[in-house]
C-alpha cells in the first residue's frame, strides 16, 4: 500500500478550511442579525450604585 500523494492530502484540508470559513461567516451574520434586533444591549449603563446615583442626579431637572 502506497502513501497518499500531496494532492490527495491537500483536498480534505482545503475542504475543512472552506467549511470553517463558511461556518464563521454564518455565525457572524447570525450575531449581527440578533444584535440589530436588540439595540438596548448597547446602551451604556452605570455599573455601581454610586455611579447610578450620580447619573440620576445629573439627569434630574434642577429645583430652583
């Protein structure tokens, strides 16, 4: 039995690389479509309670 030639070994590797590229592209498209449906994910929110209080105080109208 003789070992496979370089051409025979290269074909499955090319096929696997092509499949991985298509999979990554499909997952990127899926992530994009999910992200554009949920814009509230991208709002900046305060992390701590103190930051939330300062943010709330800055947004409240002044009582003069």
